[in-house]
C-alpha cells in the first residue's frame, strides 16, 4: 500500500461570460494537492508545475494552447528519454519550476521503480491528443519488456500523459505522468 500527494494542474477559465463558445484566452493555472492511495503499487513518475505562492488569479500569466506539432514533439522527446534512460534529456524538457522539484536523481529513482514493476521501457507510440481549449494533452502508449525468471519476457503497456501550454509565446511542459 502506498500513499502520496500529487499536484494537479489545470486551467480554470477566468471569464466574465464575454466568450460565447470561443476561447478568449483568459485562463489561469490552478494547482491543488491530491492524495492518492493505491494498493500493491510502487510510485510512478507523476509531476506537475507547482502553483504560484501568491494570488494566482491576480498575477497569473495567461496560458494558451500551443501548436499540436510542437506539443507532440515535446511528448515524443520525453517518451524517448524515458525509454533510453536519458535523465538529462528528460529533465531538460521540464519548465524551470519543475526542474527544482524533479531532478535527474529523481528521474533515476522513478525509472528504477518503474523498471522493477513494469520491466524495461522499449518504445513509446503516440496514441491521441485529447480535446481541451487551453492545453495540449497528448497520450502515449509505452511498451515494456518484463524479464521473468524461467519464462520468456512478458510485454506490458502503460499510458503516459503529457500536458503542455504556451506562456508568453514559449511552450512549456506543465505536467506528465502515467495514467
């Protein structure tokens, strides 16, 4: 049994009703902590950009939806780095706030836990982009090979989600994790 606290990042549209079906771009980042309790599970990679300590509604930088191709490229780079065990490449894609909370050492620790439970990650494939007015949410299928003594290697798969947004004209990774 394990228990952990995760940060959940989402966009809350802050709009006085001026938009009728169109996105005016008035959004803010909202983060809240979620406590997760799971039986017989080890921790897996989950991370989200921390919420600002100040009043986010008054001072938040608007987040808009980046182009799908750029968002998908970021997701592919994360999945490739995960499969290769490339901590530097993986952590290099994180936004500055996330880099403070999720280091190369954390990557190695989480990857080892993932390897022990699921096996060696061997490939990642893009599955879909989920519809969202502000963020790009892409879902990837990651295939693992688990070595089992006395048996042939077992193939396992898991879904990996990547959430990106654009802030001040620059695309940022906002969240990632296995779902």
